[in-house]
């Protein structure tokens, strides 16, 4: 093929590496061998900003300077985008992938996100032709109907997918059946409405629900999403480069941690990563 190719980055929000392994998604396996990688951040907003700078989850290589790792990592974009010679300095001075893709390479740039902290009013909505917060937080399939590709220009899509985020609910599941952990309602609820109860969260949530069951729900979400990926792969033009990864992991009771965010633990940084040409 000649010229830049379509580039799709799918972020399965909060997905742990071991949840992917336990689900063993067969359709996603056609994309390539899943790798164990590490997020640069422990929660959604900084992690997405980081990856929109072009820095996808890292391999944590020992005895390598950061600058050298970034340099090597950016050289991968030559293959991802089919743009020979792409390197870190190509992104200067903005160091923002959508800016480079749209203004230098002529891409159409689109984002569909599931998490309200990434809504279109936030600073990461820069140099996107379209940027949509989806009506519900957990429906990747609804994004598929909105994908469009032009004959004349390559497209970049960022898809932030929420089925793997707490409460790990599939789109057809009745919200009244979702597991409820007291005090865990997402960042806005906590900041605005739940501050007075915040001190009581830690002892309560271990009693309320089985954390193993919650982890099982995340694994089941991967199994479900694997079917959605089969449909996505059918929709994408041939030659499209696809990255599937997560913005951070999730704690399910290890060292009395639940969730992600203000947590420093290996499992909140460990994420799955796979990329390749659409199968
Ligand atoms: Zn997230």
C-alpha cells in the first residue's frame, strides 16, 4: 500500500493483563501476540493524555535511558502509519498525535469515549475533527455504527471502551443488577456527593461484594468484547493498523486495594498490549 494508513487505537478502560489472559479472546488473538506492558499512569485522564502524545504502554526495559526508549518507540510509527522516517521530532512542538496526524499527514481525527473524565470539554479534545462522549459508558458496539472512512484521507480513531470499567457491565445488563460497592461511583460522584462518606469506604467494600466475583465480571466483559472486535475487524478497511490496550489496570483486593487511581501497585500499571494490521 502507499501513503499513510488508517490507525485505530482501542483503550479497554481499566483492563488488567491477567483478565485478558484468563478470557483468552480468540478474535483479538488474530491481531497479534498479546504483550504484558505497563501504563505510564494509574488512572484515565493522564493515561489518555500520555498515549495521545504517542507514548503507548511501555515494556519497562532495564538498563535503558528513557530518551532512548522514547526514540525507539516512536520509530514504530513508521510501520504503524506507513510513513517512512516518522520519528519523535516529527511531533514537535505540540507533541500531540492528533495534531501531527491531522495537520501534517492530513488524517481525519476522531474520538469516541465512554468515560466522563474524557468528555469533549477537556483539554485532550484538541485537533480532533469529531470527539464524542458516548450516551452510555459501556457500549463499544454502539461505536461501530459511527465509524466512517474516507477514500481520500486516512482516518485516526481513538475508542475508549467502558465495559471493562467498574461495574464491568455489559450493555444489555439491567443497571439495577449491577454490583454496588458503597462509595465507588466514579470521580464526579465522589468529589461532589460522597465526600462525607469517603473515610468509611475502605472497610465497607470488602464486606459488600466478592472481589473475586468482580474480577470475574471483568473477564466476562473481555469475552463479550471479543465478539464486538470480530465485527470491528470486518468493518475496518484492509491495511488498517489497530492497537488494543488499556489505560491502567485494576485492583481486586490485593493488599486491600480496590480499583485504580491513587494506588501504587504493580497491578494498576500492568496492562495488555497488542497491535497489528487488521486480520
Ligand atoms: Zn481508565
